[in-house]
């Protein structure tokens, strides 16, 4: 059922992607902000309580609905529920249009438009970036978005679904990521500052949640790219920056497509990013999706035959 749920959710997301500011994601933002506003007291145990209520409670609710549907209506209704949850949590099309617009601008030689689109996407000042730096930023942001919106969801959903928890893993992962983003958001004069305790809890929880998915994504990129270079880049990055989950994904990407990512002093390939690498990265991501789907299909087949 996991394979079919993911397959239908991916097809649905490609055909009718959720728009930005949709009611589902807006509801998650309102929920997380309400919990933080009421429980952030600058104490560590309250910070962890806020994280647990904001992140774990929705996952428990999704798990409860899943089994309620199984008991009352059967597996078909539960599968439809899983597809709906995966459709809301997967997000290929939530970032791919940014990538496409920037790539098209670079191919057309319009670097000013590429900078404008990149600034709108990342919400940073990119006015002084060189062409190669624009490409590097696009690759890094796209690869991490693919990991957070797709492969991390795949990993958590597949693991917890195998344990009988339905689509709860997808919800835990995506809300955990948003909780981290909200906790580390830039302070604004009009907003209430968040406590260091809350930020520490969000970072610690997310690091633990993303440790395994980040390395699964890195391994997938290594399998569909240049395996030896990806693993070597990954290993050297781990030695220099232990525990850096996003860095592991970027290091594996750099080795898999033979391109320089990260800071100038970071380990990895020496070739500077060029617009042609954008197409290579797209192929890398889609081949990894295929690997995931084949793997889940084989597991489903083995379960049926067993």
C-alpha cells in the first residue's frame, strides 16, 4: 500500500500542485504559532513540550484517523487517507517553478532576471552574485528543497508505515521542518522574539529527525550519480563537519555531478557550477525518485509473495 499511495500522491501533486498559501499549510502555520505563543516561556522543558504538542500531536491525530478508517471502512479508505496526507506533505511543484524560472533566465543570458527570481525564492540579497554563484545557490537550494519536500518525506513515511503508523511519518517530518524554520526566523520589531530554549529544542529535534533521511538521500544520489566521487565527498565532509545533515546531502550532490558546492574551503569537486549542471541535477533528482519507487515496489511485491 505504501508504494501505491506514494505513486498516486506523486501523480496528483504533479497534475494539481497545492498553491502557496493553501489552507492546509496555512493551518499548520497557525497551529505552530499558536502553540509557541502559548508555551514558549524560555524554559527548556516548556520548549520541548511546545515541540511535542506542535509536531507530535498532529502525527498522532493522523495515525488515529488512519486506524479508525481501517476499522470502519477498510484498507481502501485508509489508502485514500494516506494519499491525501502525502499529497499535502510532498512538494515537488512547490519549489520546482522557481528552479525553472531561474534556469530559463540563465539559459537566455538574462542574469538580472535570474538574480531577481533567486532573491524572491530565497528572500536574500543576491545583487552581487556572479553567474557561477547564482547557479551554485540554485543547485544547493533546489537539492535541499528536494530532500526536505520529497526524499525526507519518503523516508519517514515508509519507515512508520511499515510499523503500522500509516502516514504519520510524513506529517511529523514536514511539521518538524516548519517548526525549525519558524523557531529560527529572523526577528522582526512587530513579532515576539523566540527564546533560545525553543530554538535549541527545534534544532536538536530536527537534527535527530533528519539524520537518517539525509544519509538515505545522499546514498541515493551516490547510486544514480558518480558513486565513488559522491561517497568520497560525503566522507570528507563528515570528517570536517560532523553532524551536518544538509551538508552531507550537498557533499554527495557535489561528488555525484562533479560540481563545486558549499563554501570555497569545503571539500568536494573543483568544477565551478555552470547552467548545464542545472539539467544534470534535475536528472539526478528524478533518477533518485525512480530508485525510491522501484525499491518500494519490490518491498510491496515481497510482502505480497511472502
